[in-house]
C-alpha cells in the first residue's frame, strides 16, 4: 500500500468531518471539501462484515477517516478514499483541459491499449486501437479477468486504470506491470488529484472536483450514476505536458 501511505502522508491539513454519505454508486465525505469515491461492496451475505463505528463517523477528523482506505473491507476503504479526496487541494493552475475519452481515442490510434475497469467509451476505443484489452474483476463479453493483467499490461503502449484500484488495493501491483515507456492514465471520480501519483508511475491523473456540495449529495443519495451528477468539474493533472501533446 505504498501509494496509499504516500497519499495520506501528503495531506497537510486535517479538517472536521461534516457529513458521510455511503450511497448505492458513490460515497461522499464532506470535510474541507466534498470528496467522492466509488461505493464498493463485498460480494457475499448481506451485513456479514460491518463498517466500524458506523453512526459516529462524522465525529472523526477527515484524516482519521482517511486511514479507512487501508481497510480490507471495501465499504470502509470507499469511505476512506472519499475522505482522502475531501482533504486534497486541487492545484487548478497545474491542470490542463483534457477529456480522458477524447485523449484515449486520439492517442490510442493504432496502439495497444489496456483498460483496467469498464468505461462507457469502450466500443469507440475498440475501433481506434490496434489491440484493446479490457480487464475486469467480473468480466463481461469480450473482457478479460483481472488476473490477465500479468500478461496484458507489459504489452500495452497506453494503459488507463480506474481509480477504484486504490480502494481494492491493486494499483501498486498494476503499475509495477506497466512498461517504463508506456503512457499510464488513472481516471474516474475516485482518482485523487494528487501529484504523489506521478512518483509511482502515473503520467496523467483525471479526477473530479465537486462544485456544489449540496446538489451532489442530493443526487448521489437518490441513486445517481456519475453521468447524472452535474455540479462537478473534470480536472486533469499531467506529469509531462509535452509528452501528451497538449499545451
């Protein structure tokens, strides 16, 4: 969990937790900011393992709650990741205008691409790439099981990894499988907008900043998918702007 340790160590200021929402698709923690993360649940009997101190999480500090991200209980780790994101101060001056889907379609022309996670643009990307591998824990048709990463990632020119790999604690290993010359993107609302990720082999960080906390909490509490959440900004940090061909 080196990446998680480094992320937590980089959080400079703690803050009281105002609210915790663990909703069907998205988990939110409101402290310094409103942080989001995917809601990941265990597959198994309902309620077999339970979140610690549930009902009193809002009494913790955000940094205390952030340490839940190291838990082997996915729901706790989801809450912890949202708390990490609630403390991060996105440096918008360092961000570039870059749509992850459009970038992958353009940069991935005739290249070998590996996607870790299911994304809505897979069909379009399949038509652009020389080869497209999609890795999923629960693979659908034309997708590969997560275990195929050992074989696939060393072959890929371009790798796009869902931020939920921070919640299931697989990101460190996945990054170790990528070639040094491959271009690696971490994306999705769970992704922390932190340059700490650059130290671990990520080249492009595509995350989310909540603009209207009240509106976002209302939407996710009513079962919104991310496409239905409007009051957010998509922000991208790039390690080497020249390498991605953007100003």
